[in-house]
C-alpha cells in the first residue's frame, strides 16, 4: 500500500469566487493541521504534499501564495495556510474598497470597473514582491483569458522554467487571473521577454480548473488517472432561483450578474461530474475528492462583500465545511502522505 501511495501524483485545485476564497483557504488551514499531526512535522506546509496546484481567479491567488518561496530559505514556502487566508481577512476591505468619487464617476460600476485596482495590486505587491513564476516551489497552473487572441492563457511554473517567454512576475499572474470583468480593470501583463497580453479572469471559461489540472498532469507527466490523487475545492455556491416573470423582461444590464452566477456554478458542476465519472471508471473513486458547500442565508454569496461581518462568516463557513468533510479529509491525508 505504501508503495502505491508513493506513485500517486497529488493535485490540488481551487475554484474562483472572489472574497469567497476564504472558504477553501480555511479548509486548507484545517488540512495543513492534519498534515502536521499525521507526519509529526510542525513545519509541514500545503506545498509539501502536492505535486501540482491549480487555481482560477481567487484560487489562482491562493495557488501563488502557497507556492511562493521564502527569500531567507528559498526551498521552503514563505507562508503557512493561516497566513495565506490572511491575505483576504486582513486586506479584503482594501481590495474591495470604493471611494464616493469613483462610485459617482463610474455610476456604481456601470460605465467603468466597479473597483479601482490599487487595493488589489497593493496586496499582491506585499505578498509576492518581485518573485517570478519560474521561482515558485512546485508546478502550477493558473488560468486567465486572452481577450486579444480569444483563447485561454495558462500560467505554468514548469513551463516558465523551460522558456523565458513563459515567465512572469507572480504578482502579475495573480492580477491577471483575478481581473474579473465589471469588478476590476482588464490586466495588461508582460512576460519576461516583454511581450504584452491583455488578460481577464480565468473564471469566464474555467471557474473550476480541476479538469485543466488533470489534463496538464496527464500530458506533462504521462500520468494515468489511477495514479492521481485530486483534491478539488469550491468557494461555496448559492442556488439562487430566478423568476421567469422577471427574467423574461431583463435586458443586458439585468442579466450581467445572474449570468456570472450561473456560468460559474454551472461550469464547476460539469467539471465535477466529468471527473467523478473518470475516477469511477478506472476503479479509484476515493482518489478524487471534491469539497464545496452551499452558502447559508447568513452569509452573503456576493464575490465582493468584504465587510468584517461577512469575512468572519466566510471563515466560519470554511471551518464548518472542513469539519463536515472530516472523514474524507482524513482519508485523503492518508492517501497523499
């Protein structure tokens, strides 16, 4: 059994969802504690027990944070799991901050992006500094979408190591993957070879990047599904119902928010279904674990509600969700350690 475990390629995938990234972040706080207990290593980190981490939008930011090296000890992660969650808990209010002048100038986000990018970029600069994608500790896949070439743009550490043209500053990677349309200005990211890419949030086409991570590992390392162990984390979902009598008369403005909601949850559900079927087909359903949770009525599902009350509610929901999946998480720890 131990020999089988050593052959597994371990994948962590994290969905997009704005400030709701606190939910998977808090689940990973619990997971890190379990890894420490299982191994007896107080310095155990998330990056130590996954061979590839993938993320979209807020999940992309989390991915970069778990894999960022410590300048004082370049082979070790700079942040532990609680410090990663603090990116949102301590900076969320500044990231999703809007002045009265900006609100008036943009008509509440109708004529321009809802939030100025300054707060987000300040937080990313503080966490990532001048670290390069090629310097991250493990292979990764962070999604974004190229609006000029009309195609997905994937940031991958393992490719950045091989080709300078595929290398970027991590803060720019994080900025690109989280450039959610209507919320933040489109990013214009330059590679290490000074080529510019106009990029937006990867959630517009792959909010759940687990299948992309699966394909990357399959292609890059020729790893069969029965040799993979995947932990896929959602950012919570809200089964908000839309009334036909109202929706039938909606125009462009009214449809924007519902479409984003439907698109994000629909794509995530389809990816989960596909992966469940694949792992069932090869006889190892226990090697794929999807954790997501429905948002209770006392938690605001909006991606940009960074009020102190909602930040605390999201943190508690993440802890509650991890506790509800305690048995499955324990089994997954046994699988990957």
